[in-house]
């Protein structure tokens, strides 16, 4: 009877345990399904937001293009008006040069008149001193006969009329030049008025140009902000998708090659090509392994052993090779994990650096405990990197060691 009772009890316990296990698995499955559904809903919502932002970006681009056309037209008007001002200035400078030439000619003619006056005075004095002055009586008294009188009188008259004509010509020329100067000065006044009018127009055009430029720059700034918002949403979508991928990959856990001597798992399951090993290159020590192949981009990176994250960086924006980028201290997006004492090896403390990630996995933060094979990020080429790869570095008691000896 007791044995029958024991058997019944055992069967009952087994049934209870089985039911509990089924319930637990069902709960875990339900939780995972619920999380997966929530992630899908979040992704759909974020994609809808991204689409709306893209519409705003397209609208702003069109507005910016329209304002760009208006701005270019305003700039052409300003350039044309400036050309008119330049032409006015050139005309004024040309007129001023002509006035200066005329004034110089007037001064020269005045000097010529003064010289002629002086020469005429000297001739008259010489005639007078030789008793051949213009006085009819003196000419008559000085002549030996009537014929000589006529000759002297005619000579005196000829000299006087010639000098008089010369001076009259010079005076007429000076008067013409003075009239030309007055005409030029009127032209200058006219040009100055035109220039003032054009300058007023220029000031108005520049104000219009500044207004259009302000609108254009405002639209450009709005577009930049919208594009930044879209980039932020796309990053959120990617993080959610990464989390969804982790669930699809068995809760973010990977199985892979494990070194039986150390217990460390290979950090990029399915990708075993080492393009650059431990050793000196480019004049310095390469403290780690570069793991890469033609299909490694965004391949999952896993923790080589259980451990605690003590450093993360996920702010590198660029996604293409950049051999001089120093974001994340040159490591780019990365995670550093303290894997603790490895009693299986030698009891030393081991830490690992997982660098140049495209992004770290969702839910990774300093202080988080991770399990061996858990996805911690995805392969990229951020930071000081020349191509898609994982740089894997390993510390032993805070001293870099060759990871190839442990993986």
C-alpha cells in the first residue's frame, strides 16, 4: 500500500512539475511574444513618424528651392544696380578729368595772354622810344616825308590790330572752356543726383535681399532640424530592430566556437577571418585582432564570457571608414567588459574591448551583467577605422595580451 502511495505521490509531483514548467515556458513565451509585438508596434509608429518628417523635409526643400530662386533674382538686381553705380562713378571720374584738363588749358591760355600783353607793351615802348609811337603827330614829325609817314602809321596799326586779334581769340577760347566747365559741372551734379537715386535703390534692394536670405536660411535651418529628427528616429528604429533581431536569435544568445582551454567564445560567430593580428604595424603595436570578411557588416558581436560592462560609447555618427576619426577615443562605438577572474585559465582578471561597432545592442549600459554568447553590438567601421571589422582586444590583469592565445 505504501509503495502504491509513493508511486501516486511521485506521479502527482511529476504532473505538478510538468504543469509548472509548461506554465513557466508559456509565460516566458508570452512575455517574449508581448515584447516582440510591442517592438513591432514601436517600429511601425516610428516609421510613420519618419515618413511624416520626410514629408516636412520635402516641403521645406521645395520652399527653400523657391526662396533660392527669389534670392538669386534679388542678388542679380543688386549686382545690376551696383553696375549702374559703378558706371555713374566712372562717368563722374571722366567728367572730373575733363574739367581738370579744361582748367589746365584755361590756365595755360591765361599765361599766354599775359605773355602777349607783356610783349605788346614792350613793342609799344620800343616804338615810343624810337619816336615811332602810335601818335599821329609823332609819326608825322618823325617821318622824313609823307610816304614814310604812311608806312609808319600802317605798321603801328598792323601791330596793334594783330595783338588785339590774338588776345580776342584767346579770350574767346577761354570763354568757351569756361562754358564747357560749367556744362561739365552741371553734368556732375546730374550724375551725383543719379548716383544718389541709384544708391537709394541699392539700399532698398539690399534690404530685400537680406529679408529673402533670412527666410531662406530659416527654411534651411528648419530642414536641418527635421533631418536631424529623422536621423534620431531612424536610430531608434534601428535600436528597436536590433532588439527584435535579438529576440529572433533566441533572446540574444549565440552559440559558437569556445576554446576548451580558456572557456572564451569567438566574438563574431560565423566570421573567423583575421585581417590584422597582434603585432607592430605602421610604427606602433596593434594590441588586438581585426576580424573581418566581405559579409561582416552588422554581424552580431557577442560576449566571449560572462561579465559586467564597465564602459560604453555609442555616439559615433559616421558609418563609413574614417582613418582619422577620434570619436570614442578612436575606438568608435564600443563596449568594454570585465569578464572577471578566469579560474579555468590562471585565476587572472580578464577584460575585453569590442571596438568600431556600427552600434551597440539595445539595453547595453555600464553595470549591466551579460552572459557568454549574448549579443552586445553589431560590426561596423566607426572611430579610427579603415573598413568594416571588429577590433577585439584583451587585457590580462590590465595588461594587453595577444587574444589569439585565448580564443
